[in-house]
């Protein structure tokens, strides 16, 4: 796999993301201390009265080339019920430019060196919140977003950064955030999670 230097530090490995096989996609080169730290459960403070909260970095600030993506190590979010993922990128000053889309993928298992992540997926279906009687096969939903607002265009042009929030239920003890630069020029992005019980 090709390796290049990340702005966040460390080497990146070029790989294929199943949702966008024709886009360059990078993951960090395996770093045992970092991977083990992120794989540990987040300790709940003994004084925590619900709701308990935690701020966790899912993707450190990184420069991502145009029409390419980047992910990070799996993060252990066991014990939390919701992720509010903040996608924070460089400010854009033109409505002709594009921002970042985000995909969240979950797994019941951590990364294993030489094997990868078993069971990692961004596709789901929840019978608790949606069920259509008489339908035998229900289609899966993918946990990813566009960079565009429902009203058209980007959420905000100008300002100190371009940000949006993705709120999702925690669907596994481990989560990975993958950011995709929809623009043709490189931009910095980071993904910060506000976790709640």
C-alpha cells in the first residue's frame, strides 16, 4: 500500500473504501499504542449522574485531497447511546465549492493487526423504528451524509470554519468516522464526537 505523510502526524496507507471504490481513501498506518488507547472503554466517572457525556476525537485534523477520503482508528464508545459528530473543515467563501461528507461505521470488534476489523459496516436496518407490514424484505440504510443541506447548497458559507453535526445512535461498541472531500481542492477536516448516554 502507498504511504504518505499526514498533517495530523504518522503515515497513511492508501486503501479502498467499499462505498467509494474509485476514490483514494486513506487509513493511518497501524500504531499499536494509539490503537490500544482508543480501543479501551471510556471510564464513566463515579460522580456521573445521567446523562453522562464525553468529547472524543474520531478523526484528528488532517489535510484531505480533493475527491478523496480518510478514516481513523476504531474508537471504543461502549456505554454511550448517541453520537453527535461534528464535521469541522476549512471555511469556504464560494457557493461553487464543496464541503465534506461523513460516513460512520460500527463494529462489535476492535482492529486486529494482520486481520483488520471483523464485522465493520455502515449499513443497518432498525425494526424498532420502522416496519412496513406486508413487506417481506426491508432495504438497508447506509449511515452516511451529504455535504449539502436539504435546502440546497452548503450549510454555511464564510465564517471561521464550515461545520455540520451528524446525530446517530451508537450501533456497536466500536465506531470509525470516514470523511470525504467533495471538492476538487484539498481542505483540512476533523471529526469530533460529543457522546451522550
